[in-house]
C-alpha cells in the first residue's frame, strides 16, 4: 500500500532531549518548524487516518556502550513525525508550502579582493562544463575469430603387492584429451556461421597380462568437424558440413599379433548439405547446435587390408573404401549446469537407407579447482554395417571415469 510521505526538514541533532540528573539548555525543536507538504501518492481512505500517539516513556539519556541512545533518538524522531503528520491532517490550511513551491536555496558566492579599487568583489564561482565528449584514441580491437582450447591429462594408478590376499596386478592408466575450437564471431558477422573443432583423445594402460607388450591403447580417436552457414531466418542457416575421424596408432588383441586398428584403418569422411539451427542463451551457459543434411556423402576407409579385415569396418571384403550417399544428423549441446559442473553431448546419425550408423557421446566435467577436475565419459554406438555380435548385437559401448589435470584458454 502506498503511503503519504513527509520530509523531516531538520537534523536528528536538533531534537530536544532532557535528563533527570541535571537540566540541559533548551534547543530548537523540529515541532516549531513550518509544515511543508511533500507529496500524496494514494487516494485510499484508510491510508489517511490519524496516527495514534503513544506515551513516550523515555529513560534518561546516558552515554554508554550499547545502542540505547540510538533507540531513544529513533523513538524521538518517530514521535516528532507523528505529531507533524497529525497537525497537517487536522489543519491543512497551516501548510503554507510544498516541495515544489519552496524558495530556492541561497547561492554560493566567491569573494575576491580588488586592491586597485580597494573593494571586495562578490560573484558566483565559474563552473566550466565540457562542450564535447572526451575522445578516446585507443583503437577498438575486434576479434573476428573466437578460440577455445582445452587440454587435460587424467590418470589412475594402483600398486598391489605380490602377496595381497585378494590378488590383482599393478596398473597405470593415462588419458590425454586435447580440444581446440575456432569459431567465427557472430557479433561481428551476424549473417555467417563458421564453426571449426579439432579433438584428439589418447588413452594408454599397462598390460601385465599381455606377454607380447607392456601396454595397450584403449582410446585413440582424432576428430575434425567444420560447419559453414549463411543465415536463412532467425536461428536457421543454409549450411555445409564436413567431418573426418581416424586413429594414429596400431592396436592389437591381447597376447596376439592380430591387429585391430591402425592409422586410417578405419577412417571416415562425411560431407553434407542442409540446414543448421544454432542458439545460445543470454548468459552463455547453454549452447545448442543442430545440423540436418538431407544430402550427405559418406566415405569409409581401410588403408591396411592385408593385416585387417575391412568387413569389420563396414567395407566390402578386398576393398579399401566404400562410398555411400544418404542423410545425416548431428546435434551438439553444451550446458553449464553449475559453475563447477558442465555437460557436453553429441549425437551423430548417418543412414544410406539400407543401414544406420549412430554415435552418442556424453561428457560430465566436475571441476574441483581451476586445474583439477573429474570427468565421466560415455560413448554409445550403433552400427548396422558392423558384423552382428551375439551379446551386443549392433550396439557398442564405452565408459571412462578419470581424474586429473586440466587447462583451459579462450579468447573473446
């Protein structure tokens, strides 16, 4: 409810106090000052009723270490305000001024001596005001490209003595992850979309059960993706997409010389034309990107067909490559759930209308400090071109829990 407001013209120090011990000199009371009307911002009758006066049981004012003196001063100020308010309501004719018709306060003057004429000159002080805004000669630096770099090194280690009652073996697991993004600044180029991403993951673990080698690679993935688009309407862009992935190192089955994968075996290239939808919230905590390509080209590569079976990668036996035309879809989500918790998700699906291939990756990042974090990574894959497995059928799954060091760098 709005209220009728009054301005207390005098300071709190002008209020009169008296003590029981000894008489004090009389001071000017705020009750003797003229009543000045400020404003009325309500028309409700209940807000214009007379305030009830309460008996003032003030104790003698003494100097002590508590805040009783402040309570006494506050009570005195409230009492004066109530009395002035009651007087204004009972006799409106006694209010001669309001805030808008008060006389102007006296101006400040500067007094200077004039020895030649033997007199004092009284004049208002000169105030110089700038006529133009200050000019900043510092050139404005515009970033056409926004860079984001993340590097992390996570590891787990265990040592078990030979006589440990439960058995087990020593192991050491290391996971390195490097990601670099270079995106066109849409604040400078609002009609264009150009996102580039380069990521490489390498995981190495000790292999005590392998009699042929001391370590094995459990993660080796190089991924490059690029999107180029021109705005169609709102958050939609006409776009072209490119994606390429492979691995770098040879990988073998445990205790055998049978190779499972090597450089460009497998390798995969995908090109697509379609539409892209991208949206970011105002605070930058959520970013969503959806790319739909009704016209898509897929190339599967197996460079080494002498030591690897290309059928395991969806390529016909005896061939190094396989070409397919179809459609693909890629959705990316980056969500900062909490200042220390983030979630990134990527869903990729390709079909040539005879088989379906899809990848769904999720990474949950828990930051302990600026340079320490824990990650949970899951990768669910469906590939109908891959040979059928009696346990997993056409599904494949990978999960990694890691803790370690991380470094982030960005330009905005």
